[in-house]
């Protein structure tokens, strides 16, 4: 028997998808904070899976980002180059709230008295100017111990080029203080920019103990329940890592949960032949979106946590799939401010107490409650029939807000949905319009528990090509983990001007990191023939500050053709992102970027049997009055998704129900079922 399992721990639900002898099944279970690993085991029990029969287990979690945003990491110290302890506090001068004369920069995660210095210095080329002096290291250790420090980050000037001083410091620190959790900047990032590297190092140290404890508890819990191999862990860069690799550098898991769905969208897009996708994941707490262009996701190391229009946030210099995230999910709470204006989110009811409909004590209406009271969600089959919704409490919660606003309860429900949709449309514009892409050239693929409820309204607003609701939409992030390979990103600052002699420099620059990638995978037990490489460079016009990422063409091209093709790719990408190109300006390469994939055996998505008819009436389970928009009530056909077969077609208004989500089909929409059970919703007849 071959069983492959993937789990995704969200703020509200823990999703589990498994493939047993080619059959794909899924379940949802409540997230069990703070013992998240118990929710994973609960989901396996609910799915009736024998973990002893599981051959592959992948896991995604929000434990790292939660530890940072909820300030549940450990007390952290920093050791840095003499004279540079205040890099964290100085930060950057590009204040987001530029007209605020009282603007305050984010508080550093390490207080000034815990940022200690040693004498050492490298120059900008990585050459040793002043050898490191560790004579006072014992004094630093004693001070850290007296302050109950549990983790230490080490970050020296220019260590991205030469980590020799960081290596010596970490070795000496472990000898003097064996129990301390310590991580150095070169273990995380080999890119320049001192503030960003220091911030990343500090945050890595801050989450190191809780992340390692969580992974150890997960490993122990799964083994105790029969799992014979260690689980693979979803990374923010769109690949999975071995458990040990994730333990060594847990900051790579900062967006571990959301990226599974984005990669799943890319994988499903490849299967159905659609490479241009706006991927939208609406869960219980947040909505997340990312752009897939020509089948490729966008990777960035310019990730900033807690950044808003008024806050600079905290940069993390680790490869992350470019995701925009907002606090609008199924559990987002509706509330009224002092100016008597209605808002939705970012506060969430989570799974406890959850939406008012759960009957667990929640009194503030949520987006889920609004979908329920308008008839979009079936009150007789709420949460797959697992919960009997408290309709009276839901109506009372909306009535309470309606009285404050002097409108009807249904007006408030529609207002909640419209505000939530508006917030999500703005997020989708950030990944498309704001980056030079026209939403009309893209399909909107929606998933997560709430994605299918809102997708058609969002696509209508954006004038997207069509909506795709993939199979297993309610647990799609977990499904996506079953479709991807191991992945490691090696980014190294390596500056040179691009000219007709640069081909050799490009080839030589990648030699060392390619060898390191092959060795790392060899240590993981993968042979060289199972490793695939992709090469990129970050480049800019000479004199610019920021870069764009370019895929390096085949080195089999002649020298002149290679440089011409690389230059043209740069000009084209720069124009896409910034609306202009400077054909006569010099191009400077700043970073080399090697992506190394460890190829794994993956489950193949099989086509479903084609139905005997395109008529979808066999899946029709009833009719229901649904309040679609602006109090426009219409009788909608209700379909059971499990009974919809490839080739079937029908028109809205309709509701498609399945155990993990509900799909809303607006009156003007047309639906077709693809070969794999995916729903393609065309917005106009």
C-alpha cells in the first residue's frame, strides 16, 4: 500500500489531504493551539489513516510567523562588529508614513543592552582588515546569562562575502556556552545590506528555540502514532525541506503555510494548460494572493513582516514566494468604529469561539456568518453537516450592528461581504496591476475554505478571464504540498558589469554554489541525477538601487548570443516592472541565484471518467433562495460537486456544495467541469 499525506496548519483549521492507491481524499479538523501537532494527529485520526502505512508526509505550518507576530519567541542577544550595534535601531530612512512628524520606527527585537560588540573588521571585498578578537567573549556570555538570554544571533560586517569571523565566534560561543541556541548571518543569507541581514539574523535567533521545539514535538508525536519516516516541511520558497534542514534554519518557514496553495495553483495550471493565474487563498483568518506568470511563481528576498501603510515592518532576507496577505478571512469580525463606519477584520474569531454560527460563545458577526445569512452557505449542511448553526444568534448579531447603523440586518450582511470583497480586490491589484500585469490576461484560481465563496464577485470586479475552482479547493494548500519537490535557494552577492566578456564570469560564479547544492542534497541521500538546477541573476541599470530577477539563458549559446539574450531579458523585465527601458545604459549584476531542486516521486493527477452527458441535472440536489447582491433574491440551483463529472455544463444562478467549501455561481455565470473535476466559471454568458 502507498499512502502519501500532506497537512497544513492554519489559524482556524488543520487541513489534511492524502492519496491512497491513487484515490485523493481530504479532511478538515480544528487547529489545536498551542499544541498544533495534536491537531495534525486529530486530522489523521479523522481521516482513518494508519500512519504506519504512510510513505510520504509533508507539513506546512504558521508556527514561525505566529511566534514573531505574537511575540512568543525567546529573549535574544546579538553579537556584532564593534561600532555597529545600532544598525537595528537606525534601520532605513525610507519612512512609509512620510508626513508624520512623530513617526516611530519599529521597536527592535533585541534591546540595545543585549546588542554586544567584538573587535573585527572585513573590507567590502571580504578581506580581513582586523582579525577577530574574542578575548572578551566570556564576559559577553556571562552578561547574556545574567539577562536570561536563550538565543544569540551573530552578524558581522561583510560576512556575506567571508564568514570566517562568524564561524570562529559561533565555535567559541558553543564551547563556552553549550546550551545556547546560536545562529550566524552567513547560515541564513549571503546577500549584502547590513540592516536587512542583521534583522534576519535576529529574527532567526528569536524563533529558533520555539520552532525547533515544535518540529521536535511534531516528529515525536507522529512517530508515537506510527509514522516511520520524518515528515518533510514546507518552506517559504515554494519547496519542501527535510526536517533537519528546517530545524537548522527555521526562518525559511516564515510563510510555510500559505505557499503550498500557490504551488498547487501553479501545478494545477500546468495540468490544465493555463500558465497565467492569480492565485487566491481565503482561509479562516486571512486572505493571501500571488501571481503566476507563464507557469512561474515570483520569488523575492525583499520580504517585510508587519509592513503597513504606516509601519516599516521587519525585513527578512530569505527567499519567499511573493505573497500579499490581508486580514480578511471567513472568521474576520465585522465592527463599527467611532465614526459609525463598518469595517471587516483584521481581527478574527479563529476556531474558538469562531463565527457566531458555531454556537461557541462568539457574539461578533463574521464573513462566514454573512455568507450564511444570505443563503450562500447551506444552513442544513453547515461545515459539512458537522455543526448545527445557531441561526438565531447570527441574526441577532447582525441586528445589533444594523441598529447602530440604522439599516436592516441584511444590509449589514451585504455590507460585510462588499467590504471583504473590496479588501481582497485591492490585494489582487497589488500583485497584478501594480506590477504591470493586466488582470484580464489572467484566470483567478481560488481555494481555501472561503475562496470559492468570493471568487466570482472578485473576478467580476477585476474583469478576469475566468474563475477556476480546483479539486480539493477547501484543502488546496495541503494538496499542493503533494505536488512539489525539495528546494534550496543559494543567493550570493557577486557584483560585475555585464559586457561581451561576461559569459565566463557568469559560468564561474555559479560553479561553487552548484557544487555546494549537489553536496547538500548528497548529504540528504539524493543522487546527483535527482538534482535539477535553475540559474538566475539579480541585475539593475548602473547607478540604480534596486534589481530585477532574470532567468539565465542556456550557456550553450555562443558568447555574443548569450549576452544579448541575457541583456534583452533584463530590459524586458525592467520595462514590465517599471514601465521603461534604457537600452544604451550599462547593466550591473548584483546577485547570482541558484535554485536547486531535489526531484521526488510525486502523485500524478489522474483524469476522471467522462460523463455520459453534459447535462448536470444528475448532480442537482435542490433549489434554494439566495440573496446574491444588493438584496436581489433569486432561486438558485444547488449542485453536489462530487456528482459533477468532466464535460458537464450549466449556468447560474447556482451554488455548488462540497464538504470543505461552497462555490457561488452568479446569475450571469457559465460553468464547465474539466477533465480532473475542476470548475471553470466564465463570467459572461
